[in-house]
């Protein structure tokens, strides 16, 4: 993936992501817990309706454990200049 003004590369939980300004998130190829290679792909974002608000989430495995992440926080982490985990986004 080329890094342009419309996209930023970040690392989340030891996984390289390319985040685009239009909200798409590309999860780069990596190895799973068994050492097998996982091909990179665009993350499928699904709505999280467990809370009364509608937030999009995406997930992938980290060290064999499934993890869920909120899309708007990943996008904020990529494009806000002074990102900090304590920010309320």
C-alpha cells in the first residue's frame, strides 16, 4: 500500500493498518498464532448495537485471541496529531 495524503499507516496491537480518510481500514498481512500467513484485506466494519449508540467496530485476532476495535477511534488515532489513549473520541 502506498502512503499518500489520503491515508496514514499506524500500528494497533502489533498489527499494521492503513487508514483512509473515507473511513476504510486495510489490515496488512501478518502471521497468526500457528505461524501461518494471513493475507491482508480491508476490514469489514459492522455496527455495534450493544449500547444504545451505533458505533462501527472491526475485529481481528491478536496472538490467537479475537479482539474488537471501534472504527472511529482507529481513524482518530491515525489523523489526530496529538493522539492519546485517554482522549474521549
